């Protein structure tokens, strides 16, 4: 295990321990155990089912995109990629490791790295777009939740929204406004060189050019498959709805009533936007802290800590374990095949993508 992975696991373990202390410091363990025993197991199972739906929707997006690129992949393999992405994203700061891990396992199944990168880029654009729109709608349609968040958490929400807008706008401009994006990124690189933040200018510019090429290919793929866009956005909406609905299953599991599904889903959408851009593995600590404040409006002071523990246990900690086991199975499958058959040779670009690339280059 390399040093970076050890540091990631150490940071995650420290954050988990600190979070448990934060959640348990004002509530005796015996009282907490009694409260947790009152949760109806059927609703916990429903929450886990929603998490499988969350991962399954991303896997279906991958299957659709790779199909348009000429790769007919079984759905079970796409599920393996998505579980690997969930696991690695959960243990790396800002979820930076998930996409490279998925591209790695795709390449072991004969999918060129360029196609794997294109797949992850399209999924990321849709995910960020729907995440922001979901949170924006919740912010304006749920004034009582907006008021309950207060000034401090409101600033965190503003930070998350600004970062999400900048990332999404940057990715879309690289796809559809390549010349403007090249001038902007070139200017930023030049500024970084002047202030001493960038030491290897040629290497950075070459990396940016490769990234720009990938984004242009993404735009060409979307233009050649216009029906793919609404399908991906719809699947992403269903994916995020499944994730955001987990606290509502916990709410029902405690036998509570009065709050609507939309209120709970909208609140979780705001929580996710507020903590999603923080450089923490799985947003551990921050997600629990913000959720304690936001969901006290529905659970009350006595139940909110146990409710947050159950909800995060379903949507993060239990799925961290499940995805880790599935990722291990995927890794062993890839390793066993490499030992017996050798690596698969990546397929060539399909004709329609080659034509789209030529049009992009000529344009």
C-alpha cells in the first residue's frame, strides 16, 4: 500500500473517530442504543435499496455512453465500475480518486482510456448540473429550511454553490467554447508561472491540451447522439433523488410524520451541495455536522443525532463496506484474467466517433 493511500485511510479513520465523538458526546450510549433499537428494520432496508438504485443509475449511464462509443458492456461490469468509483471516491479527499479508478478498470476490460475518460466526463457534467439545479430549487421552494440553516451554514452553502457553478461552467465551456476556454486556461497558466505556483509550464499546458481534446470529443459525442442528453439527465435526477430520499426512510423508520418527502429530499440536497466541495474523504464530519443542524427542524433535538447516524450509516458507511467488497471482487477478477489470458486489447474508435472527431478538428 503506497504512502498516499495510507494517508487517505488514516485521515478517514481520524475523521470517523472525531465524528463519532461529536455525535455521542451529549448522549449516553445506553440511551442511544435504546433509540436506535426503535428504528423499523424495513425502512433501513428500503434506504439500502435506494443506495443500490443510486449506484445502479450511474452504471446505466455508463452502459448507455459506452454503447454510443461502440462498446457493448454487460450491465454487471458497469455496476462494478460504479461500485469501485463509490469506494475510491469515499476514501480520497474531494472524491478525486473515483473517476481514475473507474477508467483503470474499464481499460482492463478493453475500453480505451480516452473513452473511459469521456464517459466519466459526461457523467460528471450531468451530475454537477443536476446537483446544482436540485439544490437551487430546494433553496427557493423551502424557505423554512433556508431560514433554519442560518448564516454560517448559509455561507457554506454559498461556497458549495459557487464552486459547483464554476466547475460546471468550466466543463461546459471546454466542451462547447473551446477557443475561449483555451485562452482562459492559458492566461491562468501564465499567471501561475509568474507567481511561482507552476514550475513545469510545458507539462501543464500539454496536460490541458489533452483535456481540451477529451472535452471536444465529448461535445462531438453529444451532438451525434442528441437523445443521449435527456436520458443521462433523467437518470442522474433519479440517482440523486434516491440518495436524497434516504433521510426520509429514516424519518419513517422512527415512526415520525408531518414532514413531506419533498421537504426531506430538498434539505438533503442543500446539505450535499454545502459539503460536497470540501476537501474531506466522503465529507466525513462536515456532512454529519451540517445534517445535525439542518434536520433538527424535522427530528427535533432528541432524535436528530441518532437519525443522522442511521442516515449516514445507510448512505455512506455501510455502502463504503459493500462497495469495498465489490471493488475487491472486481480487482481480483481483473487480476485473475490478466494472469490467465493477458490484458484485453482496447477497441478502435467507432466510425461515428472518428467522423465526429474529424468534424471537430476541422471546425
